[in-house]
C-alpha cells in the first residue's frame, strides 16, 4: 500500500484527487539484435475511494463536495539503441 500525501477531504483537490493506492506492474524486454532492445511496461493503480470537501476563498467562493473512485492505467514502450 502506497500512502497518499493528502491527509483529508479538505486538502484534496479535483485536479489531483490523490488517495492511498496499490500498484500492480509488469514489464518485459525484447532484444532485437546486439544493438536494439524494446522494453514494454504496464502498471495499474487502484486507489481507495476518496471524499473531497474543497473550498476556495477570494472574490468568488466555491465549494466542491463529492467522492472520487480513481483508477489509473499506465502503458509504456521504450526503444534502446546501444552504440
């Protein structure tokens, strides 16, 4: 379990609705020849449901209340050429 840096609903923002998460990741490498390699990676992040109670202050006050159920898929491909 990767613990979030956001302590509570008042500090959580809709831009980055961070929450405690679990990472699942896998990768593979394919050596094409003596000089070229292709790497593949996949990661899935499952975050805990997170409440938000965010307000702004200034000329116009806004209040946002709700709950996020964030999930993230990360796919990566890399080509490495050794000289």
